[in-house]
């Protein structure tokens, strides 16, 4: 929410939705034991997601997601010889840039880093022995961060913008196994 003056909430940004394009590059290593698959991965996401809005009495803003990265693991089971169902968890970090445009035509930008835990799951299908198509759904729980703070507690004036961010994604995946001799998958 947005607080101003005597620490009262003057706006709530819950439900603010961003739009844009997201792409991830991921590298990982999987090991298969019978019908079970275990793996580790690292990913880097490229984004141009942003949201625009306004807060009465304060002006307008743009919230733009920057790049993000994750490190995690997954565990799955082969439901048939060509289909893997899996769950995953990862530590994730992303940056957001907030640009405020005041009603008096002033402008300022502020960067904030959010850290959190991503959980999810997916299904992937072997098109060939080295190419896999799938779908993955994740939710990231980020901690509460202060995005903007020019609040002066002694004088009880100013504005502070806090957010407890959560992100949900559903993505199509294309994975290519590059090192079939070791049993690993690089996606």
C-alpha cells in the first residue's frame, strides 16, 4: 500500500497487473533412477513487463520489471516412457524500477530488489530423445519490500510505498538435451 502523512494508507496496489513479454534461459542437469527424475537448474529471465497507474493526490507511476534469476531443483516421475510430471522449487531474485510522476510535473525513479521462493510444477513430453515440449506453472512468494520512501517520521510528512509481491506464471517450454551420454538435460 501507499502511506502518506500520518501513516494512513491512501491507496492499495493489490491486484495491480503487469503486461508484456517474458523469456527464460535455463540450464540444468537431471539424473534418472528408474521412473524417478531429480535435477538442479539455474535460470535467467528477460522481461519487459510493466504496469501504469495513478494515485490520487500523488500523481502517476510506471512499475517496470527488470531481469530475474533463479537457482533450484526439481523432482519428477515418468508417468509413461515419454511423459514426465514434476514439481520444482527455487530461490528467485528480481528487480523492479518504479518511476513516479508527480502532479507538479516532477519525476523520480527508484530500483528495488525482491527475493523470494518459487514453487511449481509441470509436465514435459519427449518429442524425440533430445527434444521435449512442456507446460510449467509457478508462483513466486516475495517478501515485503519498500519500493519508495521519502517519509520523515519526525515531521510525519512524506510518502512511502511498500509492496509484498507475488507472481504467478504459466509458460510453455522447449527443452533440448545436449549431453545424453551423462544422462543430463540442458534446457
